[in-house]
C-alpha cells in the first residue's frame, strides 16, 4: 500500500531525522542536579567544531542577549568545547569553566553533539532554552543541514 501524500525519506536522512527528534526532545536533559555533562564526538575536526560553534552562538545571543551575562560553560575538553568558548568570548560573553561565580545572573550552558549518518546534531542547553541544529560536517568545516530548533521552557 502506498501513501501518495506522504513524503518519501531517503534512508540516510530518515535515520538522522529519527535521531534528531529523539535528541531534541530534551526530556532527559535536566535532572535534579541541573544540566547534563557536555559531550562532543572526538572525531569532529577543529574546523568543523569552529563552524558549528560560530553558527550556534549568534542564535544563542538572539535568545539571551549579546554579551550581557556570564556563561558557566560545562565543557568536556573537546575541540567543540574549545571552539564554543572562543566563540562565546568573541560575542562579548564572560565565560567561566570552573562553575564557580558569585554572579546570580550567570547562565549555565551545556552542549551535546552526536554523530549519525555523516551528520552531526548539535544542541546548546541552558535552564530555559535549548537550541539545536543538524550539520553536514567534513574535515574542513561544517554546513547547516536543517533549520535551527529553539525550545523555550516556561
């Protein structure tokens, strides 16, 4: 039986879409202890990590205001963590990685990147916002492969 009105998905894209839907659902992102630990795949090249961070940080700035707050970055020491910290500083944010600050307005930020079918799903999470996007990554960079997803919490 065929359904002519339903779009046909290529197998590689459908796997990435299923992963994206599960990944961006975010139900398990927050526990009683706050944000999850940041993770990024080790095989993500520095140029690709820089491209992804350079694309996501302006989207984050649209939501929290450019350079107006201190960001507490939960980093895993990956190429993406380094690129994200550099990009945040470039946008004027004060970045603390030791998770200690006296600033009550500081925003905790974590990231999760996952690879599937030659694509990378990237998500930035704060206590009130999640921003995600799928990228086609190569050794020399990364290009957006989906629209930006923004989820705000009450």
